[in-house]
C-alpha cells in the first residue's frame, strides 16, 4: 500500500486547500479516481492537488464544490491560495489591491496586471522564464478577482501611448488586449486614459507608479524595480505622486478619446489586414 502524504494545513494556503479537499473527498467515501471521474479530471491530478504539488484552478474548485457539496468553500479559498503563490515581495501589493477602494495607476511600457488578458500575461511572464508558465499566469490573473467583487475598487488607469505599440505576444494577443481595454467604456468603475506622444514632457517621466486609497487609512504609493517592490505611506511622497497623477490625468486624452485611439491602433496596427500570410 502506498504511503499517504500527511499535510500540515497550517503550512500554507495551498496545503490547507489540499487538506480540506482530501477531508471532503474521504467524508464522501470516494477515492481520488472516483472523484476524478465525477468531475472529469484524472485521479492523479486530484492526488497532486491534495498533496500540494499542483495548483488548483477555478474550474476544478467549482466542480469539486458541486460534487462534494462544500457550499463553495474551495472556490472561496482559491483566491487566498493563488495570492500566496505570488513572489514574496509582491504579496503585500496584492493585499493592497484587495483592500483598496480606489487604485490609480500610471504605466509607460506595459499593461497593468489588473488589466492584462491571459495571452498578454503569458507573453510577459514567459519573456525570460517559461517554467511553470501556466501556473504563474493563473496566479497573476487571480489578482483580477477583486474587480468582480460586489463592491470593486474604482480603477483609474493611465498608460503611455507606447503601451499600445509595444507588441507583446504577437498581433492577435495585442488585438485581444486592445479589445479588453475597450470594455471599460461600459464599466463606470474602470477608467482607461491614454497619455499621447503629443503630450511631450510630462509629470510621469520619473517612471510608473500606483496609488492606493483606503477608507480611513493613509494612502500608499507603490513603485517597482527588478525583483523588488517599494510601497510607502510617506506623506510627502504620497502628496507628490497624487499631484503628479492629477497632472497626468489633465495631460492624458479623455476616456472617450482614449477609447477612440485604442480602437484606431487596434485596427490599423493589429487588424487582420496586417496579418502575415
């Protein structure tokens, strides 16, 4: 008889998930293979997730919740599991994103992670390292669950026009990313503005930054370097970046004009007529 791995549920959210999955499965009197057959996954995958060797997905969690009658427990736990898989230096930022009532971002060359499509995120994460790429992509996209809450944060996004022209992942990926931007036209809590090349010198020349606002707590500025994040609640820094953001919003195109520029770039640069035969 093969030895059963005994997980310490307090070791990590992933271990806790695996522990609870096994507990619910055994309470239902099912083997890993039998549960796999019910939810249309292999018993081997069930075993890997139970022993914290594989990350669960949203679809897997939903199917297990339905099959075992957990009341949605595993689906609710999934967000914590995926967040715990972020790089240690970034986990604090994910917590800020989850708590903030308003997030203001400015980026010069890359789409912010909260707005990246799956294909775009995969291309970004795989640029230098393709190991565990599917899991790392799922972890990044899991941050976007905050936008699906009953009371999601208000998200203001200012991006340089260069972001629209920096082709990442190929034309199809960029076209999909542009189309995703355009969904903001019908989402009042999601606001996308483009800082055009014509703006010239602007208040964000020192680099990208994010502002997090909370009810009753000090605002926080976040900047990022290679393999390190730098959140600060320093009042002078927050005031400076808030003023910079005001100037960037004034220099950027309106939300409507930004959408028109995005639509133009999507068709002219990434349209089917430019596809390689």
